[in-house]
C-alpha cells in the first residue's frame, strides 16, 4: 500500500495494526481507464473481493482521489458507492454485511474495524464531510441504519439556520450490539459494551459504555451491563 494512502486511512481513524495485519494489493484489472487517471485506489487484502455487480456500480460515475481498502470477502454486499471526490472507505478483516449498502460521499469516511457481523440489510451512509468509525466485535441485527445526515435540509424559517445534522461524526466503540431496526444518526458516540434496543433512535447523543438504551429518542434503561454472542441462561 502506498504511504500516502496508508496515511489517508490512518487520518480517517483506521488503526495501524488493522492495516499492517493484512497484505494489500492495488486492483488494476477490471476497472475503467478513468479510475486510474483520476488517482483513485482500490486495495484488496488477501482473500478479499467485491462482487462484479458492486464493482460495476462503484465505477459507474467518475470521481477523483478516492481511497478504498477491502479486507474481507464481501460476497454478500449489495452496494458500495463513493459519492464524490476524496471519499475514504475501509472495511477490515472479518466484516460481514449481509445484503449491506454503503454510501460514502465527497470528503467523507466510512471505517469498519472487524469483526463486524450484520445479519441482514445494514445501511451505512456518510456524507457532507461526515464520518462513521466503528471498532470491532460488533453484532448488528437486521435493518440497522447508520447515517451521518438526513440527506435533505431542514430549515428554521425565522433564522434560516439548518436544524438537522450536516457532516456529522458517528463513533461506535468495541463490543456493541445494535438490535433490529436500530437507527443511529447525527453526532453520536456509543461506548463499548453498549446495547441499543430494537427500533430505538440514537440521534445526536452519547451512549455510555456498559448500558442498554431504548426508545425514541433512546434513553438509558439499564446500567452496568455487557452482552454475549452466546444465547445461554
């Protein structure tokens, strides 16, 4: 991996050991000429790949200075789109996004450290210079939705100010369980060992480590907790 691209990933929040743990090759074949001419880079770790349909969608519209590093076989990924210049995407080792969709806009970042297991149709959306940074040991149930922004401007008529988030930052700590249809949006920090309950909305909030939050908007309903992949008594 080129030093400049490694540095770009580090600046986006990728841990050095997550990069150094894998061998990366710069994909050359199967990409349109403009991809290389516009200084874009797509790296694949050993054993990692993107389905042909996803690669075709990714390279449908020209963009510049995009850096993408794929560290897992993404056979179940539905969509990976870079929506503008200087998008940065890192999917680390042991990331499984079943029927997943990723959108990363111009000057935005999506970073997933593995292991991440998303059981069905996760949507990850970073735009307007926003970023999604996820640490490892994640369990996401079906239809989890992570978005930095609402995609449209909500305006206060009296002041003309934007009300809803723009270019927000989402940070999810290690060992987090997002239950079915959980929504995480706006400036958010979720601490390690946290659990976001089914159909809860975490919006512009800080979720403390070792808690369970539930509701719309989410609130702490239990403290001093952790969770396990094992479904035992």
